[in-house]
């Protein structure tokens, strides 16, 4: 569990056979604990203004991994003082039925954030469902209005995993301006918003994907590498410039000598001797995603409160 205390760094050899040097390991659990501590303080201040941040979580079907993710998100919300409301729908739910629920949550002023757990069952229209969520309640940052705002550099709700990655980079590297960042993967959830956030931080950004030519050579030029392709141990030392900082977003389950375990998109043992810093899997990016979901929920609650107050003041001015 992350809060209230920050866990210690993993011990030597915890990530495979290579000894782990504390100064090279980017500890996502400790970073998430710091973010959640700040969120808890922000929630307490909102409580002082009679504002109770609330997050609605929608789970359609009974996917085991999704159930675990939803449970963890609800537990974390409770720990920081955010009210959570869970909506579980059967796997045969239609898109139209889901849209009705989303419409009700959009209209409920007591709900500040709406999270639709993905993936949805095959018969459902995922894009329609995500677009139906009010942009100011879209705490996942997937609505096209928030995606567009991010690409323009505006202050909007941004996807949680890329936001967590950027936080880790800022904590590790300090000033990111002018650094060459390579993002491996172009998904709407991680790759594209990650590139946009890095551009906003004044990095020079290259995005590599399955159609890129000389991807390995391009990656070797990077000061910062963000791997988000979903292929176990694809990136080894031959892809990395000595002294690079590596953020491994991948989570892949493999069979290792008859033992099932999680690994990233980066071959940790190969990369570690060559890099300045690297996130482990697990314990790196994963905890940051939930931490920034909580942060987005608080930001949404505050923004909606300010918008409501501004509307009330405008009405008063129009009357008097």
C-alpha cells in the first residue's frame, strides 16, 4: 500500500539478477506517496469549504484485471478522503444503456469525476462512451476536448499515466528543457499524450512506432526514453545512450523458468548498467497512474466549484 508512508527502495537483486543501485532506481511507490499526501491535504482544504470531491467509477462486465484495478482505485480514493461511487453493469449492457448512466452522472453536481474502466465488452462503442463523459468530469483525460486542449498546451485534465511519467522525469532530471525525449509507442492512452506533455515541457520529442525506420538508432540518441509498446523486454542496452533516463510504462506477464512474473517493455537487467536512472516493473509507473487519477479528481472538483461560483456571481450581477 502506498500512503501514508513512502516505501523504501527495493533491495539489491530485486529486479532480476543485477544488483539495484538506489541512485539509479526511480521509485514510483515513494513518488506516488508524495503525490497522494498532497492530494489528501488538498481534499482536507476542500472539506473546509464544504466541498466533498467525489469520483464515480463504472465497471462493465467481470474482467478480473479490471476488477482489481477498480478495487485499487476505490481504496486509494478512500485513503485520501475522496468519496467513491461504484457502478457495476453486466457484460451484456448496451452502449445506449451505458450512455444513460453517463448522462445521469454528468448531470449530478455531487459527482466531480467519472472514470469508465477499460476495456469495454466487444459489443460496446468505446469512443461514443468516452465522448459522452463531460470534459470537466473526464478524469482520465480521454475526451477529445481534453486531448485537443493538451495538444494546444492548455490547462486541461490530462491522462493519468503520462502525467505520472512526467512527474517522475521532473523529479529525476529537474529542468527538462532542451532534452531529447523518445517516446516508443503512439497509443491514445500513453504515447500521444506523453509526447504532448514533453513538448509542453520544452523537450525535443521523437515518437517511434511499428512503422519507424531505424528505430533502434533513433532511440540511441535520446536523453530520455519512455517505453510504452506492450512488448516484453523489447528495449535492451543496444537501444540506449549511456546515461539515458528510462521510464518503462509496459506491464507484461511472462513465464520465467516456470515462474510467472511481471516485466516491462525494457530489459531491466540489460539496461541498468548503461542508464542514469530507470523505473522498475512493478513499482515504477503503475502507482503513479492511480495517484494522478486522485489528483485529477481533486482538480475537477475545484474547477467545477469555481465555475459554479462564477455562474452564481454572474446571475447576481445580472439581477442587480
